[in-house]
């Protein structure tokens, strides 16, 4: 393999001649072989890093810190990354020591070497354009990296939210499709009162719709960034006014309403926005898992469970039991949700573990947030396309459960009183008789009065207007 020699503070190394990354990236790749997940796995983060570097280059140019030639070359290189080129050059494991320095240097070196080739020089000819002196000018890992994370998470959320909205729409469609199907509602796994299957699916949709708004709120918190604060928020090595100018330029490039943090020292050490964002992903994961549990219960059987709905049959369910089909799609969603919940705990621990003016555990936060979004997007697409859209109802079973349920006695409380209704429920449970049979046997109501009191549609829509 052809190589070039690069040097840093620790000595020299051979770097692959055709690589856009350099010696510091290569050291980090050798040091951190933790997850097997390189930065390249999260393209939104790379795009965000490139935008940060492009904004910094143009601002440095405005402030006389970079020549027009070098600034143009850096921006050219950043545009390549923004368009999706050269992402394979981001080889450092997402989890790393150094508070993200390796990620920042991976970006600095790749951008520098793309820019050098644009200027007609060889990769590694850093005397003409240097990763630190030029690409990283007026910046530190401690402001460039978290700013890129804030921006990249917004891009990832933009990519995810349409998937969640589409899932919500499919649930709403099922709500309309099942609006006429009467079934028994249950609390604590016991018969409660009648409802429709449509109401059950409509509730799923509303539940997820709330989280679309919550994730958007979490993204709004990520718009306050510490770019320009450099090492610890004191703006060392950055010209006066740089923070305000570079954030404004980054907002224009990214089309996100970014603003400088009101206190850059606080913003450099605080992980609160990431904790909140993670909490919103956990909240969504809990809801998705609960819904998946309900789908598994409602489809249980097919003959000895509830069997109120049928899930699409996706694959044989057993290597020994012929004919068995399992609810594999909701099960996979459950497992995805558990992983997101666990990731939230990791984010919480990492956020708490910061010391003084910096949190060195930020790479763990980054890995878990981006990975959770990636997993949730894939799982929500799977759930919608391979499960929700194909669900059908067992209408006769749903109606039969209502007719035989003791729970309908609740509708008789206004007519007969709670004590009498309780006795009827108890007797029905002990004898196996239906509520209707007992009421008529005991001549508590006429048949006409009973039918009016136990009108199922009236029970379901008793509070409906119009």
C-alpha cells in the first residue's frame, strides 16, 4: 500500500497515500475500537461538522484570519461533505476519549486534504493549508463538536419525524376503518366498558402525535449553541465578535434558527439540552412499546387468546410447532424501544459525569442519541409497513365479547343503583348467566327498558356531540 508520512506531537506515522484523513485520525482509529460504528454511520453529523467548518472559514475570512484562497478551498471541501462525498473517510469510532477531539480532527484533516487537492497540492502538504491552523481556526473541539452535534441531531430528527407522522396517519386510517366495530374496553386486563376498535386505534394515533410536537420542542432547545466560545467558553483565540458572526453564518448555511448561548462558559459544560432530547426519545419509545404490547395482546391466540385483531403474517413462527405465526414485528419494536430506554440511561450518566468546564463523556451521548434516532426511524417504518397497514379485525369476536361481558352492568348503575348492579355482576360471574338474562329473570326491568339501558352504541357514544 502506498503511504505518506505525517507527523504530530507524538512522532510520525505512515498514512495511506490516498486517504483524506491524516495522522491524528489514524491514531484515534487505532486507539478506539469500541463499537465498530465509525462517524460515517451518522451522515447528519458529518454534514453538520462540515457546515460548522464552512461557517468558521467564511467568518475567519471576514475577520481577516484566513486568506480568500484558503477560505474558498475550505468551503469547497465542506460542500463536498455536505453533498455526501467522502463520508467513508470518517473512520474514528463514535465512542472515544478526548471529549470529541478525534471526531473534530477527523473532520479537520479530511477538509484540509480535500482543500489541498483543490489548490493543486498533495495530501499532507499542510504547510499550505493546515487542519489546525486553518480549518480549526478560531475554534476548539469544545465548541465546534457540540455545535455540530446540536445541528446534526436536528437534521436526524428532520429525517425521522416524517416517518413518525406517517405511522400516526396509518393508525388514524385504521381508526376510521374500525370505527363501526364494537368491542370491550379493558382496564387492568379485566372487562371494563364497551368502546370501538376505531377508538382504540385513534388513541394510538393521538398518543404518537403528541410526541411529534415534543421532539420538535427538544430540537428548539438545540438551537442555542456555544460556537465561538472555543476551549471553555471564554473565547480565547477567537477575534472579538466572532461568536455572534459565526453562529449567524451557520444559521444561514444550515437554515436552522441557531443563536449563540447567552453564557458560553455554561453552555460549554452543560448537557441539559441533550438530556431533554434523550428523554423525549425515551418517552416515544415507551409509547411505541406499550402500543406494541397492546397489539400483541389484541391479536393473541388465534383461538385461545383475545383474537380481536389479526396481524399480517410475516414469517413462520416456530421450528417445531407447525402453523404457528408470531407477532414478530411488534416484538422487534419492543426490543428497539428497550434499547432506546437503555440509551437514555447512558446519556443521563454521561451528562452527570462531566467535571468543571467540560464534559469528556459527550461522545457517549452523541453515539446514543444518533443511534436511537436511527433505530427508531427503521423500527417505525417496519411497524407501519409490515404491521399496522395490514391489520384486520375479527368483528364477530369483538361483538361477542361485549354481549357476554359482565362489564356492561355499569350502564345499569344509573337505573338500578350500584348495589343492585354489583349483585347482578357477582351472580353473573358465579352462574355463567348473562347480565341481560338475570335482569329479566329477576324482573328488575322490562325487556324494552333493558334494551334501552344496554344500548351498546349509546354506551360508547354517550358523550358524543351531535
